[in-house]
C-alpha cells in the first residue's frame, strides 16, 4: 500500500533486492475498511513481473474485505502464498480458513487492535499465520498502538502451545525505533510500509531493522 503504484513492480523489486523477505499485499474494499486499493489482476501482474525479473518472494495477501469467501480463490489463482482475513468479515471463520488451505495457500487470521484473541483458541490448528494490527486498518503511516505489545505476548504464548509452525506478524507503525521491542514481545514477521518506501535507501533501512531485531534476542 505504501509503494509507488505507478511503479509497483520496480518499487517492490527494489525492496526485495534491498533485503525484504516477503511482499505484503493490502486489499481494501471501501466497505470493511474506509479505503479502496487493489485486486487479483494487480497481484497477478506483480507476480508475473517478479518472476520475469527472477526476484520472487512469498506474497502475503491481507484481505480487508467483506465478504471474504467469494474472493479467496481469485487471489489464490493470482499468485498468493498466504491469505489472511479478519474474523469479523467472515460468517464462518473455520470454513474460510479451510477454503484458503484448499486453494493451496497458507491461512492467516487478522486481529484489529480492539479484537480479542478468543477466536484463535478455537481454530489455531487451521492457522499458519497470526497477524496483529497495531493500527486501525485502512490507511498507511499511522502510529503504533502500544496495547499491541501485551497482546503480542499473549499470541506468542498461544502459538507456542501448538506443534505446527505459525508466523506471528505485526502490521502498522513498525519502524526502526520500535521494531526491537516488537520482536521482544514475540513477533517474528514484520510489515513495514511507509517506514521503508518513505526512505531514500531501502537497503539501509532494512539492515537497520534487522540489527534491531537481532538485538532483541
């Protein structure tokens, strides 16, 4: 969402070349969230561009849409590796998680700042990624909400009880000056939009973030 949409392919390629591990693809519908972004055809074009440039990385599609189920197969076919959604946007959370996995993608559940983690306890066996929003979804460049730190620790304890691997991801206001504390609270995957795309040197910024993460452990 923070990349230059007029140069989406080259801008994402530049971030990956600079050291990013995955592409976080924000999908907003002006219904579940008050903004409108991009859909499956853009994802397919981006995936094709990165393949041609031999600069592939996992694509993590974050669906901020309602309803969810209708659009899941389209994003899977367009090239998603992970598809995550908000439980409030699904009529049947267990069914939506199963649908995502049936398409061959890994399934993620997203929790807004005021959404409790209760949902997770009932479906954690079907989840490959837990994403905690550290801002209210809809817009980039917001300030990190501090109540995310204890919530991260709670999510980490839940994840550590299960045997299969689950990513614990944070999205919103992640910057060099707070990423160490975010990592220390339990996160292992970090979405940084404006903190990277808003700088002149992506590689320098990513290297500084990695150094902070390493210092947390």
